[in-house]
C-alpha cells in the first residue's frame, strides 16, 4: 500500500469500516511508514479530543427556559392549525 | 491501532412511539422528544453558527418546525436524523444572515487544493491535553474548529462529535455518502494539522519548530 492509498482509506479505517484484507494491508503499511503512523494516530486523537471536549453544553437553567418557550409556542401553534415550512 | 469507538446515544426503541403520540396531539410526548435531543441540537447549532444567541434561536426554531411539520415526517428515517436536518438548515440560515458577504453552503470549499499527504508530520506529546489548562484547551479547540469551512465543520460535528453514522449524516445533510466521507476526511486532517501546532512534541533543543 502506498501513502496516498493509506490516506484514501484512513477514514474507513478509523471508523472500523474496512474489510479484513484492506485493514491488514493498511496496518502493514503503518508498521514501517512512520509518517502515516503519526497521521493516523494524531487524527484519532483529534477525534477523541473533540468528542470528549463538551465544548458547547447546554446549561440546565437555559435548557429549562428554552423548553418552556418551545412548549408554550407549540401550544399556541395548535390553535390556528397546521403550518407549512 | 483500533477503530474509534462509536458515540453511543440513548436507545431509540421508543422514539417512534413518542413521535406517533406527538402526531396524535400528545404534547407531553413531544416534550419528551425535546428533552431527549435539545442538548444535541444546541451543540450542533452552536458549532455551525458559532454564536450562542443564534444557537438558542435555532433550538427553538428547529423544534417548532418539527412540531408544525410532524404530519409530514414519513418515518422513513429516525426522527433524530430528520430533526438534525431541520436544525442544520436553520443554523445555516442564521450563519448566512450574519455573514451576508460570504455565500455559506454545505458545498463550499469542496474543491480543495489539498488532496495530498500531510507534508509536515509532527508527532504529539504523549498527553497533549495535559499541556494546557482546561480553559486554554477549550479555547484552542474552539478556535481550531471555528477555522474550518462550514461544510467541513458540519460534517465533522455530526459524525465525530454527535456520533451519527455516515448514512445518517448523508441523510441529514442531503449529501451523498462519498461526499460525506470526503468532507469528513478533509475536516479531520485539517483539524489534526491545526492542533499539531499546539500539541506536537517540544523540540529537544531550543526548538526549531
């Protein structure tokens, strides 16, 4: 496997979506190509850091206010009947 | 090296029952759907709009639109995927209003110049998160993802932060599966490259990086 082929398969590899043969070829490549190993490893870390980051959590008080507003507008919406998008 | 573990969401087995009850006019059932997905919609909206007030508006508008159009929901996808599609559209509209000078669409920057291998490949320190205080790390992560084009950012957030499958992301964004995969790869690589500036191993000498 060449480096460019590794890159084509990187997303499928990280998502566990490769067939056994391609996965094995890719891992053989990673075993000797340090650059691709680092790309693969740091891309995985990138995903994990964002997934665990909880960047934009909805605070409880705001959450309650939004839900009240939504449900009260839903109740108003019932009166006039269905609306199109 | 192993595959990334998928983000696990709450079971959706009773989602359809809630949707059907809501369609029959049961507002408590709809409120349960709001409770179940409001955090996700808020995160997606804030990632796309990069603005807290806009994200709050998007949460309200998306659920209200979903409520008003429940009868049109054909139940061929998960309710959540349908809701995400509504929320993404609302968020993109907000973004366009804020940035009228730039045409914002999911198709922007699709033709990037960079299909080549990353050129400068620096390994990261063993524990990159420990190099910064929590607040600093959040700032770095926020600034870095905000630098991505909206089309890439949206795909990354749906797939990698929210844990939608490739197929669900394609449905929600009305993109083809190859388009989702291509954008996801580019988003991941661009974020990786930008984060590397912060997380790469310190040079052992006086640092020529």
